[in-house]
C-alpha cells in the first residue's frame, strides 16, 4: 500500500462511524489467579540487541524468551532461511526457551555470522523477535609501512597520521612514547577524533624519535601499535647544515617562515563543512587550528543558543559535544580560532536525521466474539518511515485472506472477530537509518466476569473531598458495572455520583450521609459477579486557635499556640517549621501538644513559624511571624579570661589518691565553666605538664586518682566563655610509694626467624607504668598441645627474647609478665605463635600431565604431607621446558625454562602457551616462606600438532605482462607436519574492489610458483598460508601488478572503427631502467664530490649523524620484562591486511618481534607466574627469546606496558 496515500474524507467518515462501535481494548490483568487458564498468544519478553558483536573466545548466546498459554515453541531463521539446529552439534537451544547457545571453541566463528530471527509459536499465533545481526569482533593488524623521519621548521604546523586498521568495533586511539608514557596533550598539541596528532605549531622540545600511535580493540582486549615516527624540529640557524645531512633520506616541511602568523584551520579544511547526526545520538564537532601564538577556539550556533544542559567541551575546547540530539540542534555552528594577530572562522552545517521512533506502538487486544478492534502503529523519523504489517510473521499481502481485517497505512481494523481468529500482528517501520518492530496480539476470548478489587474493603475520606470506590473487573465481553448503596438503592450517573468507564464510583463531594455499604455488580452475556465495599466519611481537621504575630525583645521568651479540632477516630500529629524548614536543633525550642515555646530569643530566631496538624487523611496549617527587637539599652559589659586559681592545697593523702583544693580567681563577668587539673611527674618526665581531670566551674575541690612511684606536682586552670586562664602556681610535691606493676607489656607476638628458634617480642612499659624500680619481664613459653611445664626467663631493658633449639614450625604458647622490686604484675595473656620455618623435605608424588590441546596442558600431582612442608604452605611451583619439536632429533639447548606458581594447597594447574608438536620436560616443587622443596621426578609429555605459523616471507620475483612468479619461505614454526600451502589471489579493479578469489593448493616441498593467464596492467592481492592436518595457519599477503601495456587508438579507413595498436611501454624495458640507474649513480657521485670540496677536505660527522638518526627498526631493544595483563596481540587470518613487521603471533600466544624495539606486542617467556583457583594464568613470563632463523636479527624484550596502558585507556 502506498505510504504517501492521503487520508480521504470518505474513508475518514467510515472510520469514525466504525470507531463509534469499537469496543475499548481489554487489558490483560496482572493477577496470576486470573491469568491462570486464560489462553494467550505468544509475547516476546526477552531478546538480544539488534547488533550483537561477539568475542570469538566465548560462546555465542542469542536470547529469545517468550510467554503464552500454552507455552510457545521456538524456531529460528538465519539470513532469511530456516536454521536447523538439529544438524549442528555446536548449537544448543536452552530448555523451555528459545535462547541459542553456540559453542565456537575449535570452530571458525565466521561461519555463524549472519542475521538471526526468532519466532515464538503456539496455537494462538506467532510472535517475532527483531532481526539480530551477529558479527565477530575483529582486531586487524596495521598494514606494513616504513615511516621516514620528518624534519620540520620551528613554528610551523604538523600532523602525524595514525590511520589505525578498521576493527569491529572501532579501536580506541592514544599516543605514547617508547617508554609507554602518555604523550602530553595541551592547547598546542592535541589528538583529533580520528586519532591523528595535530601540532598547531612545533617547538624544539617536540623533537623525538618515538611518536607511537596505539589502537586498543575493546572486545578482544587487544592493543596494536604503529611503527614509531621520528620528528626533528630545526630553527633557521641550523637549517642549511641539517638540510644537507638529510637531503636524500627525509621529508622536510617548511610551509611558512619561522614567525608569528594568523590562525588557519587544519581540520576541517576550507571555509565550511557538513555533518549529519541521528536524533538521540551525540553530536561531535571538531575544529583544530594552526597559528603562532597557539590560537584559542570558541563555538557558537548561528541564530540560536548552544544547549548548555546537554553541551560539553573536550580536547581543550577543540571538540564540542551535544548529547541526546533532537531536530532543534540542526543548523550552522561556527568555530572561531583567535590569536593576537587575528582570527579565522569555519562553519559546520549540521543536519539531523532520525531512525524510526515510536509515537504510539500497537497494543495487545482482547476482544469478545463479534466485537471490533483497532491496531495502530504510529511512528516518525527522517526520512518518513515505511510501515509494513505482518500477521503471525507472514507479510499481510501473503497471509490468508480475512474479510474481517482491513489495513490502511498504519492502522489495522478488525471487525466482528470470531472465536479462533486470535493472532499476533507485527508492525515494521523502517527507513535508511534503521527499523522498529513491535508485536501485538489479538486474542478472541469469551470469559464470564470477575471482580478483581478485594472484597469488604473500607474507604475513608474527609468531608467535602471526593471519594473513589473501585470495582476493577475482567471479562470478555467487557463487563457492565452497576452500583447499589446499602444493597437497595441503585446508583445512576449524575450528582453526586459519577461511574467511570473502568467501573470506579466517584462521589464528587462526600458528606457524612454518604457513609455506608456499597455493592458493585459486573455483568456480561456469560454471567454476573458482585463485590461489597464500605465508605466512612470523617470530620475534617481544623486549627481553632492559630499562632499570632509576635514582637519580642532579645533574650526574652515567646509562645505560639496551635489548638486543633479533629475526627475522634483519627490521631493527629503536630509539626512545627521555621521558614518552611525544620526547627533548629536547640534546647531553647520546646514543642508541646498545642504550643511552641522559644526561650532566650536571639536575632537569628526571627522568621515565620508554621504549625502543621497531620492525620492519616488530611492536614491543616497556620503560620505567624516572629520579630526580634533590641532589649532596653544597658552599659557595655567587658568579658575577659578568668584569673588563675590560687592557694592550692593537698589533703586526704593516701597511697593512690589525694584531694586538691583551690581558690578561684576573678571571673571577669563570665561565669567559670570548668577547672582543668594538670600534673608534672618530676621523676620520669620533669617539665612536662599532663591533663589529669576536669571539674565543674562551681566546684573548688577535686579528688585525684594517682599511680605508684610518681613524684607529683599539680596546677589548676580556669575556663569561661572567653577562654582558659593562665596556670596557677604549682602545688607542693607529693610522692607516691612504689608498688607492683598494674599491667603487662602490650603487643606480644612471636615468630621464628630460623628453623630452630622462636623470637618473642613486646612493647615495653613506660617509666610511669613501671610503678617502681627494678622493672623486668618474665618470658614464659611452652610447645602447644604438648604436656610439658612452662619454661621461663627474666630479662631487663629488652623488648625481645629468642627461644633457641625449637622444632621446625610448631605452635608455641607464650606470655610476658612485668615485675619490679615490689612484686609481679597481673597474670599475662597467653599468645600463640610458630617457630621458624625450613625448606620443605618432600617432593610432590604421582606427577601426571594431561594434554588438553596443542597449546594447553593440565598437570596433576599428589600434595605433600603437612609435616614435610616444615612451614606455612605457600603453594607449588611447576618448572617446565621445551626440549625439542617432535620432528627434531636433538634437544635445543637455548630453550628457556618456565615457571608457574599455584598458590595454596593445590593438586593441579594449567600450563598455557605451549608450542604445538613439541616435547616438554616438567617437574614440581612445593613452596613455603623459607623456600622450595626438592624436585619431583621429571615427567616428559608431548603436545599434538596445531596449525602452522605464517610463511616466513612472500615475495614477487618476476613480473610479466600476464604472469607473476612468487617465492616464499616455510613457516618459522611448522607446529606439526607440513601438509602444503594454500594460495589465494584476487584482482583489484580501479575502484579498489576485489574480484573473485582463485585458490591454488601447493605441495609442502614447493617454495615458488608462477601465476599465468593474468590480466596485464592489473593489481593483484595475494594471500599465502601453510597448513597441517589441523588446518591452515595465518596467511601472509602481498600486492603486485603485472607489467603495464599502452594502448593507442588510431582510426582505420577500411572499417570506419578505431583499432587498438598495442605497444610496449618503454619504461618497462630493461635497457631503459639500467640507463636511468647509471645516470642517477653519476649524479650522486658528483654531489658527493661537491660536498667534499665545499668543506675543503674537512671531516663531515656522518657517523655521528647516522647514530643520532638510526632506523628505529634496528635499534637494540630494552631488556625489561613484563606482561600485558589481560591484553594480548592477536592475528586474524580473516582480515585483509599484512602483518605489522615485528608483530607475528605464534600459536602459544606469545607475541614475538623481529626487529622493532618499539613493538607493544611483546611478552616474556619465563619467570614466576600465578594461577587463580580455576587455573587461569595471572602471572608473567621472563627470559630471552630465540633468534629469528629467517631474518637473522636478534630479538630482545620490550618493557611491559600494562601499567601505562591501564592508566591512559
């Protein structure tokens, strides 16, 4: 049906007449008791998002849940055709639902990409899910490139391009240096949204050789790096000499002189640009300018204001973001770059489009036989969406004819429906930016009435307020509701009653005479049902005595009254507010049943006070103002600190207490609040005064508790509102007699430092705590759970004691008791500690290895006995080393031994990252805090074959008009018995599109092949991979063109047509190429002679120049070891790319690097590692790599970037 068809007046009139007879949609009640037994077409309750990107390391889970009566069954389509799950053992449908779980382990995940749709079906209809597009996440490598060093004049602008590989989803871009430190960004140097690094003007400090762009692919947790870029910034004084040194090997940028200049835009280019954004998304506008001084960026919208609540600036105001875009955000946005020399403008024309969005989605209908209903599907979008209807998943045009159904654009009219015509209708609205789909079922039911409102419910309202008495019902046809009062009086619509469409009875103005019992009756042609409720009309709450306006002097009191009258059956609560907020938390405010009292009024008490009387049904409130005025003027009072107390006297002297009395000093018009008593210990801490106690300001006596063996002297300070007085004169000295200690040392603990000792330590008592002379400590110990007497030793002036000759790692009980010349302290608390540890005695037994796959093995062992551990068990260490490949006869002596540590009392662990088709040797040791035990017996195991690595190289060695000759090297790692090679080549047309791929299968002993019958002057894309019985490994790719031919069109008289005359291009002839090379070599020799003569025979520091500008790919790498944490470099054999040099990924997951010292994708291969309880690897490898047997260059480790990465990404 034409989506642009207009609404005809005749059809509108018919529809209006029809709608006057349409029964309102009957909503399905949520009461499970009602739902039980009701037939219901399927309804989709859970489904996966429309765009589902999956991790190839995890199972694919496509959700589809539905409800219905009876329980629906589920079917799936893939790419528009039936998806038969029975034929694929990797696909499982969860019982009782339609959710698919696809096990892609060991499978090619690409095989399951596609568009999936779920159908839930029962006897009443079929509901459809959205089209769910399943795609595999991808993290391709950077294409192979070599970055030339960049020499640039100081002050000019510069762009360093990142150009990351296109991943799924797109990667996160960031720039770092060779030490994995984030490059500092500011107003002058910034990163664009596309990842490029922009310099508004360059400075000498921008000179560096390690500008490295990184791409993080979030789904696969993979980080890729671009080859480092070298930048050298020169000023004019050194330009000529440096230009000579870099004449043949660098690019030189000098777009403008080394001076100040007006701003200009680097991004976007030109005076204006366009931007399209979808409604609801985030609009990102970007302007990056160059100039000297560095320009400032500002934004404005022409003819409107920027939406401040949804707008934010980023990247030093170079990026403007507007969230939740709507149509009003379209228009022209002006970004202005300004410095002291002028300004520049750029206009960005923003257009807002919209994917379809709902105005009104179709809703489920429950109709009785012979009733009429309408489904509407109201959507909007830009451009206007097309609306298509389906019934039970079948397009309406292809569905069985139904004369009761009529479709008009976004409306479906169902007339005089019959039992058995239940169905699920689908509305699909789409435009070029997306689609919406909704299911709405039409269920034809014949059900007698049911009343859902609880029976005997009591409604309470206040007089003169509306009352609502509910009578929620369900039935099909929709029941008719009638009301009766006191089971006799029939209630009709009209004052004071209103009966709403949902059955609710409303009394507009309830009066006491409306109180009573009400009955609602629900009726349809299948039965009748009634329900009883009650109404109680209460008296209103009223404030009879309201608070009054008051004017009160400062320091006086005020009383606000608030007396209330309320219904006797309701209990009121009173709330007082000050200026519409809570009362201050102050004891001066006293709230009574019907009043508020404010004492000692201050200026800040002025305001409006409100009394609120609340009941469960209503409330009443009243307010009054309080004004605070000045009190009668009095002479000014001077407040000062009190004078110090005097006449200190000690009385009632005992061994542990004394009474101190004093005479207070002058208070200076401010009452004394308290006295502070301090003491000085002339024996242990002379000159230090310590707070002892405080007493009330009305008291002049203090009973002081004392400690033995202290030479006391006391003093007193007084405090009022102004502050503390000075201290009094000290009292006479009072000496207490010595006594036994009252306490023992604290923080007692014991730990062994050697296999045969136990070191007991404690915190000594202070001199004040000693209570007498001759303080010593009695150390007692004995072995725990052994029937023996306590051993003891007394020590003085020590805080530790060493018990020698102990058994290894056994528990001991010990305690430390203080004593002096006057006796012992209280019984000490017993503490438990362990004697020292020794290395374990036994090795794990029954070591077995179960190989899981070509790169993973599980090792099991019999744990050692607890006594043989001789300490606290820390875990087990597994040492393993690759001896040789299965195809090799001799062991490789340079293989690094690897170690994994498994914490706790474990008996198994996993060894990841093994090399396929290899022989490994393994042994296990137990570990405690002292060290490792003896090794278990060596165990040898073999890993099965795996897929091979990529061929070591692929070169085109001969170019012909219609042929190419290829040469390649075998893989660095065969990982099995090499079965052969697979070569795929495709032609690339002028638009960059790939032609159909042609596949060649080559034998394992071949390393060259010639491709014949090719098109001349055509670019070809070549992919080569090696294979074993386990399948093909990663491929290497190359591009090459056949030799160009020229075609000259000349008219021919005999035929009247232009006949092509084929001639060979001279540029492809060998003699011509040789001649050009000879000329170039001669020119180079002449230039060298000129330079030598110019410098008059002086020695030019070429060696130093070369050392300062080495190719980063041949610099030695750092020896730091580390890991990426959970990030790792992966190589996809499905992407159209060439592997980045130095970034190949062996099958054991360890990333190797051939030449570059800047590669991020390096792992170590040894050291201690850790596993979680499930055996997952959380440790790190360390050690040196093997030499590259093909390239001949040594490779060393790069520093671990894990901490740097996690802090920036």
